[in-house]
């Protein structure tokens, strides 16, 4: 029998040609390989709150071990609705407006799959959390990037150009329609916290062009220097055109639990629920029960969380600056974006490889947050969601780093 030559690559979907594996997760593997301090991926190296770990253990002991309702255990959905009311002043119906997913990662892609048709345009601020690019590709959408520009002054803010944003909302000539804008505030990787004026402009453009907003608010409680997190859904006219995405990972230091959610008007919730059901059936049932306990923690918990991360930021930044990095001071989230031109490397990837291998610190090359690698080629990102002693160790290692 004649045999066709077999190349497994021939069987792959075109879609996967359009993105690479996650650079952030790859840097974690490299950190393990070289025994380096991992300031790459955003996960804490300190314990999660005892009461929520206990709640998870109890849920397993009480045999909450089978599928939960596919769109989320009632206790967690009720807790999400209550927290939304108390913290953001928005009333949502836990029966019709919430989908619990496997992390906000699944909530984001399930949302895009639920709303995008092939060729729809989705606006994304750049630099962006690296998942948004592949998320758009997998859902058939075309990402349209709008630049966030780094501050010129040491203590300034990342900002965008109003005209560039307006232009992105127009159809792009090839007739594709702008379906949605993704907003991530507080922002990864820049630490930007979008202010009311910026969000009102986004609101006005969404209303004018009949576009949805998908807002990733996973760092909502991690803000510094008097910055205030504003939920886009609270702005007049946005309640019915916003999908708010959030999760347990960052607020409760449980990135491995994989529990997140989307909050959206009922018709959009219905569509997200359908996609979610066939993607994953449901998020881990006992951890959803523990999530309900987490969402009922007192306000003091969130104050302490933000204070702790502000201290960590104020510990890492001087060490980076002393070593020769230019730091862009984050106002939220737990990353610091830096500029590396003092070290004389051709690009961020070479620099990150040197840092993990020779200095013993893993960071994330800036290019992974941009569509065009050259735009991030003199930037790298550090995560500071670590124990003080981990950051001390990083500080000591940074003393080995030579300027170019
Ligand atoms: N969204 C942003 C902006 C993030 O930075 C991250 C993780 O780093 C995620 C989503 C992933 O969240 P989850 O663990 O809920 O999937």
C-alpha cells in the first residue's frame, strides 16, 4: 500500500500558527531550570488566607466533590452579586447575569467566543496582557491595537491618544465591524489605573459606535498612591454593554484554584454560559464554595492586601533603579514595567536570557506584551507579588548585573 508521507504539522489548525506559547509561562519554566528567583509570572510565593483554605478543605470533606451547576454554584454567584453591590453599587441578578468559569482566563475567551463572528474587530490597549492576542485569534476576531505610551516624567502615567482610540472605533476599511473593546484596569503589565475621564471617553465611544466593553478587573483591589479603581459598568450607559471579568486568583492569592467569572446582561450571559458549558462544564466545585467564603472577607482584608503590595513595590523598585533599570511606577496590579537600555543588550529576549542564566532572576521580556516585538525590545516586566525575603534575594542578585 502506498503510504503518504506523514508530517504531523500538516494537521494543525491555521489558528495556532498565529500565536506562540505563552512567554510568561515559559519564563517560569526557565526560572525552575536555572534555580532563579521567579519575578516573571504573577503568582504569590506566600500562603493564601487560612480561612479560605479551611473552607476548601471543609467543602471537600463535606463531599462537595461533584459537578456544580455548570454556570456556577449558587453560593458563589450570590456572593459575587453581593460584593458587586457593596463595592461597586451595581445590582446584578445572580441567576441570570453571572457565569463562573475556570479562571478569568476562561471567562475572557468564553466571552469572546460568545460575541465574536469571524473578522469582527476587538480593540486592545497595547502593551497588553499576553492572553488577549491569542484569545482574539481563537475566537476569530481581529485585534486592533491602541498604544499606551509610557510616561515621560519619572512619576507620570501611561496614557493613550484620544484620536488613535477614536480611529480604532471606526470600521477598518475592510468592512469589519468593531465588536468590543478590552479594558484591563488596573493594568497588567503597565500598572496603569484608568481614570474616570479616560473611562468616560471609552464609554462615549462604545455608545456612539454601539460597541461592547469587556473589562478585566482582576486587580481591582490592588491599587496604590490614592488611585481609585472604577468599574466601567458603573458609568451611565455602560451597565448593559459591559462584560465584567474577575476572579479569585489575585485578590485571594489562589492562582492555582482556577475560579473566575463574567458578569454580563442576561442575553450575553446566556451565550457565555453555552460556550462555557461545552468548554469546561464547570469550575472546581469545592473551590467555588471556598470562593464564596473569600468574597465575604471584611474590607480590612483588601486594605491589608493593597498595603502589602505597596510595600513590596517600594522594596523592589529602588533595587531595580540602583541596578540601572528605569522603572515606570505602577499605580495598581503587582508588576513593574522597566526600561533596560542602560545594559546595552540588543533586545529584551537576550537580556531576559542573560538575567535568568547569569544573574539568577526571571523576568518577562517586554516584547511579549506587544504585537511587534521591536516595540517592547527595550522593556522587561518584574512581578513583585513575593515574600520580602524573595525580593531581598533578588536585590542581592541584581548587584551582579553590569551596565553596558
Ligand atoms: N487577566 C490579567 C490581566 C492577568 O494578569 C491574569 C494573570 O496574570 C489573568 C487575567 C489570569 O487570571 P486567572 O488566574 O483568573 O485566569
